[in-house]
C-alpha cells in the first residue's frame, strides 16, 4: 500500500514585492501545483501555514485560495487536503468557512480548542490520509502556528514557552498514535522555527520568542514518519533528519531570496514507512535581478552594467530589478539616471539600494542606508528603544512587544 503526500507552505497569497503585486506569479504557481498533483498521482496535499501574506487578505488573494481548493477537489475528488494557519494568517478568518470546507472533505486548522478542563480537542487536529484505494495510509497531526495564549502554563520547567509547545505536540501526537496501526504512518504538521534552521531576515517575522525559542528536532519522536513544516522560506532539512523538512516558499518573497531553490516535497510511504522524498522545483514565473550581484558598487560601474542589459521583449515578463550602489554622499539624480539606463531594457526597477561610505579619513566603513519600507515593526522598536534608553531591550520586553504586534494584527482583521 503506497501513499504519496505533497508538502508545501508559505504561499503568502496577496504578497507585494516593493509595492508590485505577485498575483500573476501566484496564478502560475497554483496552475503548476494542480498539474503536479495530477501528474505525480498525489493522495494528500499538506499546506503548512501562511496561506496568506496578511491577516486581512485582499479579495483577490482569497479568490485565489478558494478557486484553487475548488479546482483541486474537482480535478481529484479523492485528494485529501489539510491546511494549517501560519503566523501571517488570521486563524479565525482561515477557519471561518470550516463547515462548508468540511463538506468538501477539506480540513483547515487555524486554532486550538480546549474543554473546560483545559484538555485539547485533538479530534479537530487529527485527519486520516488515504491512498488511491481509499485505505488509510497515515494519520496527520495538524498543529497550527502556536501563539503564547495557545500554550498551557508550565511553571515547573526552565523554559515555559518550549515546555508549552512540547506539551501541545506531545498530546496531539499521543492521540494520533492511539489511532494508527503498525502499517499506518504518523505525519506531523507545524508552523514554527526549528533550531539550526536558516532564517530569511528580510521576509520572515520572528515568532514566539524569536531565535532564542527555536524548537529542537527532538520535539518530534522517532515514531513520527514525516514532519511537514512551514514558516522558513528556504527549503531545508532540519538537524540532518531527512524526514523533518521545510518545503519553503513557492516564490522569492524578498530580493535576497533570489538564489533559493523554490520547491515542494513529495513523500512516498509504503506500509507506514517513509521510502522516498523528492523535491521538484517550481518554475519561476518572473526572474529577479540584483545588479551588481556581488554587492553595491560606484554609480559609474553600475550604470555601465545596466546599459548592457538585453532589450525588452514581449515573450516573457520583465524581471524584477534591484540596483545596488555605493556613494560618498547623497545624489538626487540617481533614480533618474537609473531610469534612463534601463529604458527599453528587459527589466523592471523595484528597488534602489544605496550604501554611503566614509571619506577615507577617520570613517572608512560602509554604512547601509535603509528606507522605512525595508524596516519591520521590530526594527523600528529596537531603534526607538536604543535612542531613548541607550541600550538594547531585554528578551522579556522584546517578547512582550512581539506578542502585542501579533495581537494587534489579529484584532485588525477580526
């Protein structure tokens, strides 16, 4: 009995790259995904969080999500579909049409439910995954992104946050193990930051306590056959464990993700055992260019490179272009010069990155010049705190700030 699962995550529907809509790229990705589900004869689709880029997604982004679900169900009536909320999603909004989606056998988990005694409603988090003959080949433990309010109080452990996460996963996985047989795999889903995993600083929010609360790989016991993770945009294996994986995002979500191998993971199980994982690459609908690739250079050298770009054509979309320059002093003519250099070229300017250097006397180091739209709410908070108090905030203050930001974002959409 073979079971084939496709693991994907971090779609970020509704995302914009420096104010440029990614709708076309997402349409291309979703079309490719539908073809891949059919071509690879996939039995179950797992979406490990961050379906949307914002807690209050646009109507266009929501249409893309529900249109895809409708097309996938119509194309493959027996396909199991399980999706969890990520930190960018509104858990309540994602779950709002749950009754309707369950009629279509589509399972979306945004929140945790507990009874009056604090016991988890694990029934809502566990879903059987069936093979093409309709036999249950695995049980999926679908745990959404965990916010501090989701965690039980753990006063008797050194790290209450980590202890709370362990307790949640432990309870859900124990319930899954109680249901499965020896020939059924145990698959876990999560949206979290694991230790030793690589962050994308420009496009990923720090979650829970940030890096200091990164979760260890032993959160998932050896009896877990496969762990489908979301949150980190770089596809990667965790802790040299081939069965614990981030699928990564299907699109580059910032210019520094230009080299990422965007992909999905296809896991094959035989009688409950993981026998193969392959990672087909997702075609990039719009290319990204960073000039110069090696980093900022003086304007003369950069403008010369821009003039060598190929002429525009109508056969494919213009690549997104980031131009990177190093200056001794501000120059108000640069954007005009760059626009003139790329006129008629096959490139679309989305970002002009400037670095200012010292005069070569007492200050020779380069100082990055950042625009406000390049800064996260946490970056602004850190700079403000430093300017007022002359020091870095403690980890406790920083954790409280992150919790407030998450709360405001959720209230804003609800």
